C-alpha cells in the first residue's frame, strides 16, 4: 500500500507538470537524454519504476527525480553544461536516488514531513521574477509534500554523498569521465544573477564539501579539466534557445548573454544564435554584464534580489540609465546589439527577427526613421507574423512623429 501511495503521488506530480506546460517536449532531445542515461541505469527492472527523462522549462539550474523513475533536468542546467559526461553525472546522481528508494525512506519521517510543509510555505513566498520554479513546486504541493520538495531541494548530506559516490562508479563503468562531476560543481559556483535562495545544485557550502570528497574518491589532486565537446551546443541547440527566451522573460539578462555567446562561439554561422545574442545585449540595457564582487556573496545575492523585485523591469532600467555607469553600459550594450542584429541579418537575409530587434533598438534610441525602416522590413519578411498588429501600431505611432533620423 505504501509503495502504491508513493507511486500515485509521483504520477500526480508528472501530470501537474505536464498539464501546466512546464515540460519542454522535443523528441530528439528527450531521446538524447535517454541515450545518455541508458548505460547508467540498473540492468534489472525495478518495481513501480518506469524510467522517463524530461526537460523542464525553467532557467534556474536544477534537476530532480521522482520515485516512479521520472528524472527532470531544467533548461537552465542543460544550458550550463559543456559536455555529455557532465550531463551524465547529473542523470546518474538522480537515478541513484530512484534506485536506492531514497524518497521512500525520507517519507517515513514525520519530522521530515513537517519540514517539507515549511519549505513549501517558504517557496510560496518566493516566486522568482518571471520564472516558474517556485510555481512548479507550489503547483504540485497539493499532490505530494515530501516526494517533490526533498527531491527538488536535496536529501541529507549522507544520502547525497552516497548518490555522488555511487554515480562515480556508474560513470566509470559506462566509460564516462567521472571527474566532470567535480568540474560541474566548480562551474556552478559562478553566479551571474542575484538569486534569493540556493537550490540543490547551487548550494555553495554543500558544493565545497562535495568537491572535496569527490576529489578524494577520484584521487584528483588539481582542478578537474573541462572535457571539450564542440558538438554539445549543436546537439542541445533547441534547449539553449528555449532557455535564452526564459532567461530574458525572467530578467536574467546576464545569463542570457552568457548562453547566447556560447551558441555564437560554437555555431558562428547560426543566424538565430547571433540574433538572440543581440537581443540579450539589448535587453541587458544599462546593466553591467557581470555582477560586482559584493553581489556575489550570499548576503549580496539576497540584497540584490530584494532590490530587483521592488521595481519593475522598466523602473530598474530607468533608474540605472540615470547614472553615469549605467549610461556607459547602455551605450556599449546597444552597440553590441546593433552589430549582432546586422550580423544575423547578413547570415540569414530571410530571417525577420533581426529587423524587429533593430526596430526596437532604434526606437529606444530615438532614431525614428531607422526604426520605421526596420519595422517595415520585418513585416515584409514576415507578412503573417503573429505580432503584426502590434508592429503596425508601432509604425503608426512613429509615423506620426515623422520619418526623422
């Protein structure tokens, strides 16, 4: 009965995530995740477990598994990875939790359940700006307290250590490089955005401890070297593009710039990659591409996050643009955006999006004539555009000012 209840809860979580369109479906990417995972799974079938590997539409870096065998990785995590070995490390870790029935064990503790409810209450008070992660947890909390929350936020240190070390063995046996797990946790310590609370894969104190015992297990003296995989970005291109959009919608402009730059570096002839890097720089506006050192501490992160959520994006942009530093950043970011839009248009002359980006950029700069020309070119290239009516309104509004600069 107990196992059936847990399975029912897990299936309910799957349904909630699916029904709310949090799951990003791409058959090629889902097949790729399954291929990476296959050598890491137990050879014998497990009772009440059906392995599924899914992608969540969320820019925050995380992954979790459910007792029924559903393993979720976020688009944010995929966009941060550099190779399949690193991705395999995350999947292997989550698979160990399922195989060893860790959620079943935790669910038997009344004290843990009380903590789970407190965590859910805290999550309900923290909704990332434009993001869906808290909404993901909150949406399914009525289905399962502990199963979801402790899967998402991590288990006890002892259980996580077991999963880490067992993952090392599985990676070795499958021919993967287990040192890439160490590299993963090192990369996760690089913060680009203010975040209110550390999620499991970005819990800094835990990461330092994990790096230490993983290095010991691997007999690794120095830093783990990045295993270059030029094809990774190309294989994961749809997830990268999806996550850049999510980053921009969530005001995570620095993360969008970083991911789009990786795409441009890996795929220099990709017009869409150039366009999205331009869009990321335009959206960055008067903000600096990197956080200050004080903003990188835990206290600084929370302070910067609280300051950000007190203002709308427009209010924050206007306030920063009034400072000398903000004006300098705005000028530099807009010049980069313009160059990248033109680059995208040169690579893909039939691609309409760069013209829309130029129109918005020129309108922001007060270059009415240039904005009108770009908007009109956009509609010429994309006569059936979903936003045609909105762009036509912009043309009408700008036209009333005259076709000036």
